[in-house]
């Protein structure tokens, strides 16, 4: 089992968030829409299947 580092909020750096929805990218990865538990700001977490050992891409929205 791979240990994947948890993404953190790009707005305040808090590691806790809840997923609002997950949309498949069509290439095996997925885009998760998340909301930070600390500052309540939204952001996207993009999982790329070819980079499983690296940090997921976090995109503020
Ligand atoms: Zn935050």
C-alpha cells in the first residue's frame, strides 16, 4: 500500500477538509472538490494516477 501525503488547505495550510464531490478526469485520475474545515475556503485536489507517489495537486478556488 502506498502512503500518499495528505493535501493541505492552500489558503491556511490546515490539513483537515471535507470532500464536496469527486469527478473522474477520464484518464484514471480524479478531481476532488474540497472545503477546508478551518477557514471554510474551497479548493480542488487533483489526483494524477501516474504520480501516485507525489503530492496531489492542490488548486485554490
Ligand atoms: Zn483553510
